[in-house]
């Protein structure tokens, strides 16, 4: 029988759930046996040591958002076939409209990037002024605060895609701080009344993607 050192080198990606690992049950007397990778993963010494990856992410869908200023409304993008419609929240072209959602920050997250997933709800062309603020909630924290995500008010001008075409836009320029294992409020809106906002019809929020950096 070959020695372990003579086997083909294994990596984490090449280990199957049913692969066997030798283990010595230290007791009286010591007993040697094999356990599977699934059984190994159930050990409390390992299952409590989850280390997040740099590209772990959370998703705040449009359906989670609620209007907090003026009349951004829950609706859907109209596809050619009604079966292709997608839930969204529409923001007007002539007002400041804000909406917010709250979700839980996973353990071990300290900084993140924010991505706006959005579309053009009409046939017009132009730029949208998007503005966003994040706030980690905690006992005693005032909701009248938060970290601006990206440029300060009135935000940044993002060129709208064609009608019903999905666009993913990064909102921040440097990684933003969050508090691990706590609620996070994300406030996002369109400053349609700003002169730099030149899209003459509604812009549609599909969701906010939050990507772990550290």
C-alpha cells in the first residue's frame, strides 16, 4: 500500500464530501477510524470558525425598499411579454425621492462596496443623479445620521441604459465601513430635481448589492 506522501496532492477544491479522513479518537484505549468530509465539517471546532471570503455579498431587492421621501413607488419593469416583468422601485425625474431598506450585516464584515442595480423605465436617454447613505443601527444610534456612499449630495450622475436594460453601477470610490452582526440601513434615492439629472422619465431600482471587502 502506498504511503500518504505518495498520493496525488489534494487541494480544498478537489476534496469530495465522501472522501475519508483518518482520525484517532483519543480515549481509553485510543481508537483509529475514518470519517467523511461531511462529518469533519460538523465538528463544532470547525463549524464555528467560518471565515468570509472577500467576494461574499448581500442583496437588498427592490421589494425590500420603502419610500421615505416623496413618492418612489413599488412597481415592475414592463417587458415585451408580461411574463418577463421584473420587480423594481421607480423614482421620478422631477423630484427628490428616497427609499430605504434594512438588513443584517454578516459576522466578520468590516468594510464593503455598494453596487446599484437599476434600469431605465422609459424610452428617454440621459443621466440620473443617484444618492445613497448607509447607517449601522445600534442601541442609542440616531437614525438622523449615516455615511454617504460615494459623492456627497446631490450624489453622482450615472448614464441611464436603454429602456428595460439592466445596469450595475458602483456607488462608492473607497470601501465603506459597516458593523458586523448588526442591522444596516441603506438609503438610496434619485435627485431628479438637480440640473445634472437629464433623464426625462422614471429610473428603476432593481436592488442594492453589498460586497464584502474586509
